[in-house]
């Protein structure tokens, strides 16, 4: 894949109707369709205009087949056409953390765990990017305690809030 050449391949499941490129663009192919009533209709190919999904900002397109509309994430279309079909238990990972960048060199199949580690590394994970606890105390080296739970997951706890809660429980006082 180079910057001057864009490679197009058929969209899996929509062969002959839609194509996807290694740069993350989707287009329809010029085709002739015979309707139920026998009318021959020609559909001219055009570039599809993706929109951002509500959750996460991932680019989505609509495609039609057998009088039904299907929505698909562009990143999945690119990987299925150029890499392999989605292996069981995997999701599409954006290696640079940008859900708008659907170039083939930015996408890879991976587990949900790998995807979450990517989000923490890119600084896009909601909990990992928090700098203060719910009560406004800073998460810094002095005020943060890391707990390792029985299931192996870790949890950050604000020492000030934890100390106040422990004191209330020990002395039988209620929070005001």
C-alpha cells in the first residue's frame, strides 16, 4: 500500500454491489437490478458518505441488499476485505487510538483486553485519564492506593476518601 495508489476490494457479503479501499473509503458499484415487477433498473456507483456512530465516534455506512438496509462499521469492512474474516472473540483495534482513522495500516484484530490496554496507552480510556476522585481529591503518588482484587483486576482508591469512610464506620457516624 502506498500513498499514491488506493486499492479497492469487494465488501464481504456485498460482492458485486459495494467495494472498500485500504484508505477506509466505501463505494457502491454500478450495477443493473431487476425488480420484483420485472423492471430493469441501473444503479450508478458512487462514494458512500459515512457518519459517526453515537458511541465512540466510529465511522458507519449503510448498504442495501435484498430490499433491506444494513449498517456496518467501516473499520470492520476494511479488515474483513484486506486481512481475514473476524476471528471468534476479537474486535477491531485502532492502533493510533483515533476511531476516525480507518486506514488498513492502522487497524488490527485483537481481543477486547488488548483494545482496552490500547485505550489506556492512548489516554482515551475514561477511568484511566481521571486526575481526581469523585470528591475532588487528586490521584497522585501520595493520595492513591492501588488494590489488586481477588479476580486479578486492579482498582485505584483515593486514600483521603477511604480514610474518611473507614473513620465513619469505626465510630458509627453517618455521612452528613
